[in-house]
C-alpha cells in the first residue's frame, strides 16, 4: 500500500489576524489550503510542516496555527524555519516534536521508506545551517537504515534555486552535510520550504524540491524580492516500495493578490 505524505510550508501567520504578509491575509489562505487538502480525499499518513509557521514568533500565532490545523495535528511533524521559535513550537505542539531540547529534528521509519526532518534554524538569522548535533543525529539515522530509501525535509534548500536574493539567505556551511549525502546513496529526495516558490533540481543523484507557501508566492529568477501573483499551494508525495511520485497542488484561483510586485 502506498504511503501518502503532505508537505505544508511557510504559513507566516501573525498574532493580529488582520495583519497581512505582503498584502496577503495568510490566515485566510491557510484556511483555503486546508479546505483544498480535505477536498483531495486522500488519507495522508503523515503531514510535514517545513517551517515559518509564523512571521512574528508570537505565542498566539502558533496557537492560531494549531487551531486551524484541527484534527490534522495528530499526523503532523514540524521543523522550524527562520521565522520560528523552538521554545514556542515545543510549548504549543508537544505532540509534533520528538525531543525537549536542542534542534527540532524528526524521524519516521515505515516499512518501505524513512522520512527525516532536519532543523536548519539559526535564531535571529534569515539564512540557515545544520548544526553539528543535527549532523551527528542524521548520520546515526542513516546508519540504522542503510538499505531503506530516504527523504529529507528541511526549511532551507541545500542548493541555489536561481533566485539571487533568496539564494543569499539559503543554507550555509553545507560541506559537512553534502559529505553525508554523498556517503548515503539511500537518500533519494530532499524537500524544502523557505523560498515561496516551486523548484526542482538535483544534488548528485538526489532530487531537490522546494514547495510553494500556503500564502504569498515569490517570483523566480529575480535579483530582488518580487511577489508572484499565483495561488498558494502545497506538495504531496506518494511512496510505494522503492518508487515515489510528487506533485505540487495550488488553489484554483488567486483570491488575495500580493502588493509587492
């Protein structure tokens, strides 16, 4: 039986429900995305949230996210983005976090695939990195399942997405991470958030994805921030034995055009 996984990312929720992110009411767009997810009528085994749940890192913002997710929360795993607060994630979402201190990583081992979530958050910074602690954890998880195909989820992509200003805010100090990737051919995929756009590339034999935000979208290939007037979206995966499929799904219409374009 196929394993179905939903990736949601970059909600950018504010404590004030009237605050917009570059003109987009992100609470309303997240609500619309979740309705779209339900309408797919897919029984997702896991829901992966790859960071930037909030824009202001306030307690009430995380509480709002939890309220919006409702019953979906039981299937969620969360990793932080640059606009997140680890302490507040742990406070509001204890059921979605596997440890009480340090980086917020997660591991899910199924009969056919391993799903790993990597914390790339640096407090106070927009760019990201993978700590020595997380690298050691990752190596251990991979050593345990050498023959099991693996997907990594993280906020900051490990490659440039050819959008200059966003690439400057990507994953830094990648050499130790890439060394681990090169030593573990069971890693098939890495799926990220952060860039508010859909992207597909490669790193060696690994397929790299980025996933649209549930709110504001950023145009590809620009030197400066420029919003893209296309609907919010999300990504779904289907894993079956050694094979996988993935696609991005967007809302049917752009209800809330961004203001910075």
